[in-house]
């Protein structure tokens, strides 16, 4: 029997809440109707997904597996709807997402010479939404930074770049040519909402303010609320009079990747990925990271 996406959405609501009443409220349906849909899904799959007892609602092993697989599947279905609607309007458009500090201009320019009738829009994305936006179709291609939940995605390494410590301008180490992780031991850290994005192995008790994005990071560092780490490209694209960037010698470089939804099959997407790889090769031949940051004009001159 085919998997019913409506039942799957109902299951995810219950699994997220672990409470039928609250899930029913979220879905704007009656609780008995929700319970019937979940029982029907369990019958379709031939296995219990939830355990209901006096202690509440818990996921079975099968339920945990279904919850893991459900996110990319539902997002992919939503993306199909977006693409069908766009096709019905006659749109030829690509949405390219990029993390802060990553230049997409060279690839966009090269792609435009090959597909002048296709509109390419660009949108900055943050660490905690880069996978979700690819899966649900809000962006077609992502210039992403690891770590990333790769479930349902096709991810290709693109290039690496060093990381720097982001320090208040008056910090004892501000202005140094470079520092080590040991030099920063005990410093309060700004922490991103997704702890998996942290480049260091520092214990969580050092975490202070939660931040989202480069702008919030710089504002909190400037206010003396902690230190942080960013890719080196931040020093090219973002400046702040009260912030100092210092290279960290023993910090692993950051990996930038190209990512698309695994279910996404489109000649235009593949052509854009090819353009992106070609512009990366130009940069590698130059042997000059900063030329990449200058964008398409420098790359075009090199060609």
C-alpha cells in the first residue's frame, strides 16, 4: 500500500508533541479523528508506531525510524508542489542559497551566459535552515557549510577555508598574528542555536548567548558577551570597529559544499552545478583565495 502523506503529517505532529491533544490542536482536527488516522497508518505499515500508556506517548523503534525518514519525504512532496506550480506559470527560475561569506557571483554570471532566459535569484541562508530550505524547495541549490544533516540531500565538497577567532577589540589577544585553541581556553563562547555547528570541542558550560548569523555574532562579541569563530571570508565581507579577527592555527578549516535535494532532477540545476565547479577550478588555478572573494570580474579576467 502506498504511504499516505496526510497520515504521515499527522504522525509527525504527534511524534513531535508526544501528545495527541496538543497535536490535534496544531492540526486543527478533533483528537478522535487524529487517533483514527494514526491507527490507520499503523495498519498500513503493519507495525505499532506509538506506545500509549499512563505515562504518556512514546515512539516505538519503528516510530523513531519513520520520524527520521518523514522529514525529507514530506519536504520533498512540498517541493514537488512548488515546482509544479512554477512550471504551470511558465517560470524558468532557479533560487540559489548561500551562507554568509560565500560568493556566488562567478557561477551566476557563467550560468547566465549559457541560459540567458533563466532568472537566477540568490538568498542568504543560515546554518539552522540550510537543509530544510533545500528539502522543501525554497532554494534549488545551496552553497552550504558543514556540518549539515545530509539526509535527503546530495552534497559535494567545494572548497575549504580557515577559521578565525572573533574577539572584542579590547581583548588581550586582539591584534595577534595568530592564536591557538589553548590560548582561548576558558573564554565565554557565543553559541549558535544548533550546537552541532560549533567548530570546537569546548564543553557546553562555556556557552553563553545564543546567536543566529554573522550580524548577531559581531554585535554580541562587540558588546563583550563572548567570543566566537567564523570562516576567514568574514574578514573580507564583514567589519566592525569593535571586533578583531585573529587566525586560529590549530582549528580545522571549514568545509564549503554544494548541495541539492537528492530527489531534485533538473538539467538547469545540473548546469548550474557545473558552472559552480568551473568557477571553483578557476580559483584553484589562481592559487589565491581572495580572488574568489572578489567575484566574477577577477575570475573572468583570469580566463
